[in-house]
C-alpha cells in the first residue's frame, strides 16, 4: 500500500484534554437527547389532552345541534297550529255574528207578533 493511505487509516492519538472535551460533549448531547425525549413525552400528553377536549366538545356540539333541530321542528309545528287556531277563530267569529243577527231577527219578529201592528 502506498504510504499516504497508511497514514489515513491510522487514528490520530488524542491527549487527555481532547478526550475530556469529547467526553463532556458526548455527555451534553446525551443530556440534550434525554431532555428532548422528556419534552416529546410531554408534547404527546398535551396532544392527547387536546384530543380528549375536542372529543368532549364534539359531544356538546352534537347535543346542541340535536336540541336546535328539535326546537326547529317544534317551532314549525307551532306556527302550523297558530295558523289553524287563527282559521278556527275566524270561523267562530263569523258563526257568532250570524247567531247574533239571527237572534236579533227572531227577537224583532217575536216583538212584532206580541206587540202587533198599531
């Protein structure tokens, strides 16, 4: 093998200061990785909590939507009943007017027979 390749294959020798620095750097990265793992666990818990809250809110929205739909059906039914009541009230008023007019005619005719023409 050529001489240049032998030199590249040999690992450079490190002194104690370099080893200490490299070790400290590896330990710091290890601690950062542990902190990242903890932060990711907390983030996962937070997302689960948000999903639970969203699910609970969806249940509330479904309940409200059902109540609004039912109220709408009842309002439409109420409007229909009010229109029927208005129609019946008009008929009753017409009948009452006819009865009063008929009663007045009967009273007038009876009064004319009783009192007689003079």
